[in-house]
């Protein structure tokens, strides 16, 4: 009996009054879910924006997309507050493989998890005991086809809205403020619910106590595969798709039971995708503009009026409509001028590729896969420690437009929030602003480039190659060959192809720099050797003008990381050799460079005591060159010693470096040997 009481409308309304359950529309639910999470301020491409932590949780979460997420959140928030957005659909437009579908499905999953909380759970009602009504044959119970909230029934309980409001105030005890909030989401009952409720009213002679015996409350199922609460409608071909897939159709099965032909329950709305998400859910229309015109026209009505309409019958729905489209389909649709009303009712968000190479490392890891890989003969497949870096840099460079103000490397570093020599983040912001004026969306910042799927293809090609399987290792340099293959096979536009191949050359140069650093670290038997030398140079140029610098050139300073006092010998020969590598010939040039380094040091250290200048590629390259090209055991240079292993001393050096690479730097024998081999060639030297 207690279970029966739980299912009554009165009990549900009491739970609403006591704030044990909530009645809110889809926009309010999604908005509350996002805004209740942790929010952080971040700087992206020189502009301050917000980072909503709810999108960054879980094993496979959303990476980057800061502006796009902010746009989505402000759209949902505006709709939740009754703004014009509530009569619009949210459409994500962009290149294939940049995470549009993943974003929508991620939001849907978050929303389903949010609704599993007892207070947030969605409820609906069913009519029971219909065999006593008389015109339903063997149909004894009917669920609300659009999963209407019991509160909607409560607001339409009696014949007029005012009577229902008075009843809720008297019998349930809602306050005026609660009713005010509730009636902001007022909507009439759907055609079939309203019709059945009227029939019940007539049968019970308007006695509300008897009428309520025919109502039972139930929680809306959250199973993803049922398409309730969050449902997806993928674009189908022109022959098989029809409005029925969205709206539903007349059910022959029901007509066999229902004797009253005027009853709107003869239409089966759950046959369509919209009715199942109509009770405060999210409807996801994948590749919306691929649908044929008449289906997009159906969306037009649904978006504007938020109703399902069949043969003059109306069912109000409460749904957040999110759609995706690729650039080419969307542009084709825009070209047809008569379709303007649809686009007018859409909030368009242009989704760019990820342009931050540091964030790309996580996306590249998704493409490589988290499971441990094996060769075709089931042997364990090793991953070169430089593989992720090489693939990430190559992918990101193709997404960055070439500009006269910045070199590709400067653009890449600034987009990742790093130092790019003299160039400031302001220069990047100017480039982005200029590009955003272009009417062709694909020319804007980050809109073109190799997507995540192309990166995945490159990794697949790499894993299936005989070299990878023979060596039982995914050697980093091989990824450039497979990305080149993907560019040649999958990029159709000649200009794009030429640009991407040029970017690939730049990526190879960056890989070369990284290998130089790695080899020096291996030679020094110290994973952080270059970092220490870079910081030594920085500290030396700060200490060189210090008043307390004695004739022995010893300078004492406080380490910002540990707070301890350190002593450092200022080696002017070391400083000058690095500066000559940086092509700084005159004293003025040297002083200007030193001042810029000191300035960066002053700005960065106060915010991040662990800042180490390793993002300053020119400086790192100069330090590496100085240390690598200086005499090593009389062999001329490290490259010479490793390339010419005819004498015992050089062989010992080679063996020692291989040993360090295997045991300390994460290499396997294959990639250690191949990396040293590559290091000894002149390939990709800038």
C-alpha cells in the first residue's frame, strides 16, 4: 500500500513543494548541471574565458574547445532564463573529425548521470483503469506519450488554469512564489493526455478524488538505448527517411482497440524520436542539413513552436535541440536562399580544431589508444617516448593558418600559451581577429587542418607497417611518413595539400630539435640536463650585473623553487657561445636579448616558480648546440663519436648511451638505435 501512495500525484506534488523533487525545463536542468560544477578562469589565445570543470572529468573527456563550451553554456543559460534562445536549436558546424558529435554525446551522458540523482530525476504519469472508461478495448493503461511531468498535469488538473492554481494552493499548500515559478513553465497537456483526462472527468462526474485514482506516477527510464531523455536522430538517405521517424504516425494496432476514432491516442508518437525526449530531454540531430528538405521543414516547426503537430493535434514538448553539420553541407544549405528561416532559428557555433599542441597530447593519446598494443605476432608493441610529441606537433601545425606576422612555430607556441621570442600573445590575437572577419568560415583560425580521424588513420597505418611489427616499436619518426600518406590520400584540395606538406616539414624540424635535447640528456646521464643548462644561462645573465659579484665570478642567489641559497659561477665564455649561436653579434643585440629574458623571468617566476624556459625553443636549441658541438673526449663532437664507432672509446660511449636510454629515458632497443641513427644524419636540420 505504501508503494501505491508513493505513486500518487498528490505525493509527487508534495515532494515538489518540499524541494525533494524539482520541476524545471530541459534548459534549466542542463544549465543547473553545468553551473553547479567548478568554474575556473583561463586565458586562451590572449583572451580570458571560463573553463567548466564538469567537461574535464572522466577517462575520456573533452579537451580544449573553451570558446565553443562557453558559447553553449551561455546559450543554455539564456534559454533557461526565458531568453530568445529557447526558441532556437544549437547547431555545431565544423570540419569532420574535430569533436562535434563527441561533444554532444558527452553532454548527453553527463545529463543522464545528473538525472540519476533522486532529486533531479524526471517523472511522468500514466492513466490506469481504462477498462472502466469503456472505449479502449483491452488497453488498460496508457503512459503520457511525451513523458509529460506530473506538474504539467497538476497545472491542468481542473478545467481552467485559475481553478487548477487555486487547487494546488489549497490542497497541496504551494506558496505564491512556488506557484509563480512553477507556472513559468506552464504548458497545456498534449492532445492524447488532454483527451483521456477529459474522458475520465466525464466518467467521474468531475469528482477530483475519483479522477486521481486513474493516475499513477512513474520515473522516466534513463536507459540510453531506449532513446528516452537523450535521443539521437542520424541523417538518413532520401528514400528511407520520413517525418514519421521524428513525429510518429497512426498506429494500426491501437485502432484495433480504440472505438472512438476522434481519440488522438490513435497516433503513436513514440515511433518518432522527438516524443521520447519531450519530457525535458536532449534531442541530437546528427548531420542535420544532410536530411531532405521536408524533414528540415519539420524541424523548423518543432524548433520554433516546441510542439509535435500531426493532423491538427498538438503535443507541447520540452526539449533542448542540438544538431551538428559539416562545413560543406551547411554552406550548400545556406546557398539555397529560401531556407533562410531555418538558419534564422539556429544558434550556429563554428567548431574549430584544437590548436594547442600541449592539449593535443591528450587527444593524440586517444588516437594511439590507451590499451597496450601488440604486433601481428602478439608481441608487446613499444611506444617511442617522442611519438606523441611528433604526432601532436604535426597535426596542430596543419591547423594553424600561415600569416605574415608570425611564423608557424611562433603561432604554435603562442596558441599553447608559451613564449615565442619577441612576439607577444597580442600578435596572435590580432591574427585571429583579422581571420575572423573572413566570410569564408574555413579560412578562420583553426577551422582547417588534419582532424582527429586523420590522425587516427596515420596511427593505424603506422601500426600495420612491417617496420613497426619487425622492430616491435612505434618509432616516432615513422609517424611523419604515415601522416604524409594520409595527406596525399585524403586531402583533395591542392592548396591545402601543399600547405600541410609544408607544415609537416616544420614538424620534422621540431622533432630534430627535440632529439638533439634528448641525446644530450642521454650523454649527460641526466634526464633534465638541458633544462639545468638553460636555467644556468638564465641565472648567469641575471647575476652578471650583480653588485656582489666578486673577481672569482661567484654569485649567490635564492632559488625560487626551493627557497634555498645557491652559489653559481658566472661563465662568460658559456654565455657568449650561446649568444653567438643565437646570431647575436653586437653588444647591443646581446643586451636586448638578455633584457627580454630577464623580463620574461620576472613575469613568469612570480606566477609559476617552476617555470624553466624550456618552451623558449631558440634558447634551448642554442644551449643544446653549444653543449653537443663542444669537444667530447677529443672526438670532435658527439655526432662524430656516435657515427664512427671504430675505436673502443666511441663504442663504449655508444653502449653507455643506449643503456641510459633504455633504463632512464623510456626507450626500447629499437627506438634507441633508430634515434641515435637519425641523430647522426643531417636530415631535417634547420
